[in-house]
């Protein structure tokens, strides 16, 4: 046993040296420590727990290290961004999605679950005080629930491994041949783990432990889990008891969070992301990142550097919104473009009188955008004619945006250009706004549709914080007296705008089975803006464009630019209905013949049971 524990400790030490390090983690050489030294002392036991955090916390966009969707980028599966991928093309096969694992791997989902299970055994075998053990156990159980939820929402039920399996010998091989648990049993285990975590987690940690899971964060995550279980993907018969359970969980989360200092951040701008630590009431479940380079290895998130345009000195410019999401944002009074009685929507000046979140999310041609190293920067993404006869065009950018836009959400302008590679903006996996909208959706499904009840009240709170105009009726652009379908549509739209470029849109549409009706048969577009030809074969606007835009950007658009939608997809989007539960890869089934294939992929396993 000592040899096995030495191996485990060596793996932990190696992982601490080379994994993506979070600010909450400390470093210590565990290679020569004994099991008793580690799990009889909270100072060293916490290092093993920190490894679990580092191995399981999601990165930006909610992506995990073992995620098929993360490898594509969830924004590329919606109208937020565009890429050529097998999901939107409808060519996913049962071999495509290997999140469940196709071979033995310590870095796969089940390898990570094994590490959690081993920690649970070891910490409870040590001599720590019972309250300390419970607090350690609660955090580990949260991350086990997190891993199983990642699996169940893409496959349905999966094998439930709750103790470390033997590692060598024929008996170990046979013990590993587990069947899939039913989907209901898998959700039941997730809920049980979260219930225990909620019971023993503190409502707050000390500032030195900021970033650890709190009771309110676990309650909010339970609310997300039960919302998914109640949604059409898993609940085609609309069992109202599931919606009630989800409503209750989110209501409890709101009570704990709001009673202990969490709430909506007071304004909707980049500081909602760059304000770190307990002073940020919006941040419910957080992955922390360093803002410096150290000997650990990858310690920075990379989001800022990859999002800013390349020509200001970054290596990025890859987060480019489509014309479709640009047009989706409401007007300043909360009305959809073209429906407002106060603001006329003109595609030629699409940026005028929009929801304030538009200006904090979308960087567009001619906008003022303070960026690292240049507080007076103005973005230009147009093309000009490089031949006098108008037969060729050239971008005014050194590296042109493919869509004509950039994402500016959460980009911190105070970072110097030299420090962009060290940017460490924390990822907020759950924001307080999500908990409000989760509760609102459950309330709508339960018929709580009166003004003043949760559905209306939470939508109004989100829109009020965003800065949308209240209107004479105080509804912030919402339709009065909405029925069930209208309210659900309003909530889904609010999620689209509030959480744009946060990796949530695909999962929202997936759980409500709206992918085909939203996208199939369509193509995503960019916007090409071309400077009117004056036969000079030059970017003649360049010398005066900033001054002219400061005086009247509308005049610049009306007098100098032609706008044309640019198809980005070379085919019509074609989500497959079978993809609501992905197929089990052949190698997974070969390694464990007791695993049955989903019935939507020719097998006998029903993911709805």
C-alpha cells in the first residue's frame, strides 16, 4: 500500500507542478511525503484537494479539458461565432464524442473521478477532525457531481463509479466492466453529492481561500442541474414535479447568496469581470487565474490576448461576433430591432440606440474602444478599393476580421500591451444573473406569470441592471401579460443577450431542444463594410476618420460606407436530432461490453429513463 500511495502522491506532485495553477492553490513537494503525513494534517491534505480543483475547474466559456464541445468552442455552435465543424454540418458519428473515454487515461473524465474517489477514501481514513473531513469531503463531492453532470448532459446515463476500483489483475478488469446507470439514477447521484456538499460547505470562505466552492455556489449549481433535468431534453412529458424541484433549488440558492453579500453587480461593463475577490457580488462560482508568469507553467487565461485585434499587438483577434448576433441585441428601450415605437432601426447605422450591453459586448467599425496601451483607440474594420477601377479591395486592418466585428466583453483596458500574455481575468462559471434567470424559467413553467412574480421580476432586474429604459409601464421593454410560450421565449432571448460569448447559448438551446428550429436551414453571416470608391486606389479616409467619427459617426457611415452581408457558412446548418444524446464510441463499448449504445444511435439504452 505504501508503494501505491507513493505513486499517487508523485502524480499529485507532478500535477501541481505542471497543471494550470489557480491563485487559490499553493505549491509543495509531496513526492517524499507519506500517506499519514498528508491526510493526518490539513495543511498537506488541502494540497491534494487543490489538485482536484485544478483538474476539474472549467476554463473560459465553461470549457473543460476533456470536452468535445469545448474543443470546437460552444460559440461556434450558435450565432455568436462561426467555424466549420461537424456538429453544425450534421456529420457527427458515434465515434466523434469521446468525453466518456475510449481508453484508460488518468486525464479523462473517469481518471479525474478516480482521483476524487481516492481522495474521499484517503481523507476520511486520516486523523483530521470530523468537521475538517466533512468540509474537505463536501468540496470533493461537488467536483464529482460536476464531472458526472458534464457526462450525463451529453450522453444520458453513464456508469457510476463511487469508490476507487482495483488497478491491477483480472479481478480489477472485471470490476471495471460496469453497465450504464439509468439517466434518472445518474442525476440522482449528482443531486445526492450536491446535497451533501451543500450541507457542509460554508456560506463564505476567508479571503485567502476565495475561489473555493461555497454553499451558495453548490446550491446554484444544483439549480442548474435540476433545471436541465426538468427541461425538454430530459423531460419530454413535462413532469411538473421536476420544475418544482428546480424552482425550489434556485430559490434556496438566491436566499443563501443574497443573504450573504451576493447579488447583481451594480453596472454592466467589463469591471463586472475584472473586479476580483469577495468585492464582486456577481461571481458565484469562479475559476481564478494568475496575472503573472511563474515556474508552475500555464497560469494565465489567454482570453484577453486572443480576443483583442491582432494589429494592436496581440496574438489573437479570434473572437469575432457574427452579423446575426450583432442584429439580435435589443434597442435601448428593450424592444427588438424594427419593433420599437421610439427608436427606428436602420441597418446602415445598426449601432444606434441599442441595449447598453451591445456597446460592452460588440466592437464594431468606427467605435471608440479603450484597449491596452491606447485609451483613445477607435476600431476600423472596413475595406477600401486598392485599384482605381474598383476591381480589388484591401482591409484597413493589418489582419482583417472575418466577420467585421470583435468581441469586447470582459476585456480589461488597463492591462499593458506587454502584460497581455499574463492577463488573468477570472472565469465566472456561474454569475448571479444566471441564478435569477434559472429561477425565472422554472417559475414560468410553473405558471408564475403575473407581474411581480419571479419570471417578470427577475427579467426586469436583469434589464434594469443592464441600463435598458424602464418605459412608461416600468417593464423595461417586456411585453405585458405574457403567456407561457411568450415568457419562455423572452427568458431564452434574455439569456442569449446577457450571456453572449460565455459558452452558455448552445447548452441552453440543447436542453430546450431548440437547435434545429433556431438554426437548421440557415447560414451565419458577417458584415463587409467597403469605403466608397473615389478612384484614388487608397484608404483616403484614414487621415481624418477618427476626427470625423468623433464628430458624427452616423455621417461617416452614410457618406462613405457600403454595408453588405457576407455569408460565412458554405452550407446550411443541419443539427441532427440524435445529437441531443451523443453516441457511445466503439472503443468505449469494446473496452466495456456492458455499456449499451443509445437507442438514438441504434442501441438499446434509453437516455430518457
